[in-house]
C-alpha cells in the first residue's frame, strides 16, 4: 500500500504540505464533493479486492483483521482520503498479508502479484460497470445532472486509481506485480533503497512527471470504454 514501508511522520509532513497547496489552489469545492462518493467506492473496493484474493489464496490475515467487508470504514484512511480529494494522491488502510500462509500451488511471488493486481483490476471493472450505469441513466431515466456527474466522476476516479496503481514503481501495486519478473539482485537493491525510492516517487508526483505518464493512458481507457458501451446501447436505442 501507498505508505507501507515509509516513515509515517515524514510522509505525513510531505503530503501535508501537498494538501495545503492543493487547498490553496483549488476553487472547485463542488467538484470535490461530487467526486467523494466515487473516491470512497474506488478505495473501498480496491482494498477489499486485495483482501479477498489473499483470502482465496489461503492467507486468512485479512479475514482476521476484518478486511473481508465492503464497509468503507474498514478500508479508508481519513488522511489518505482527504489527500486524494484535494491533492490527487492518497491511500486506503493497507491490507496486511502473510505470504507464508498461501496454500496455493503457485509460488509466493505469483500469489503476491495476484493480490497486488486485484486492486487495480477491480477499479477498472468498476469503471466499466459505472459507464454502463451512466448510459442507462442518461438514455432511460430522467435523473438529475448531479447524479450523472457523480457517476461520471466515479468512472474517472476508478480508471485513474487503477491505472496509477499499475505503475511499476514502489510502493504502488504495479511494483509488486513487476517484481515477479525481476532477478534476485534487482529485488535486493530495491529493498535496500526503498526509503529513497518512495521519496523519489513523491518528487515525480509533485513535479507532475507521473501525471504526464498516466493521463494519456487514462484518456485512452476512458475513450475505449465509452466507445464500447455506446455501441452496446446503440442496439437498444
């Protein structure tokens, strides 16, 4: 998870500055409120998916800690939620796993990669489902513009969270997926320098380098889902 392995005090100090900057720069408080339901849904399902897959692979740690639930209170870190809303970077409560508990015939590295993949994957699935909901509401109901905006932001938040977490950079989920294919020496080097890699990650985010990488991918996925769902609904219109 996002701050797993990084000194919490240092992280909160750095991201606290980011939050203040975000609060000062944004004048779109209405958009933040409309985005809130989507953020809660995205973070809750993201963490639940990690817990569910770990449990299916034999690790009962998430179950013992009460993480096999869709109750947002079990998955949302308040500070991480606020940061995600105002500074576009945040996290949920990390799902703890014990790889030694995996009883699958797959390797530990494969199991860890599957657990990591589950979060981003469920976000992309949710985005597609809410795209269908958006079109259904738009064409077959007379719901308010506010409802449509909430659904729209739910789509974009889920795509954004899913794509962002697939980046192969520690501490994101993508790094744990990518680690399966790294040689031992490379993994050891990353483990030794994790603190510095996390700080570098924050610098890349603050300077918008990661945004330049992720934004085009998000746009392509959104447009692809929009095209596919629109073609499906054209059959019924």
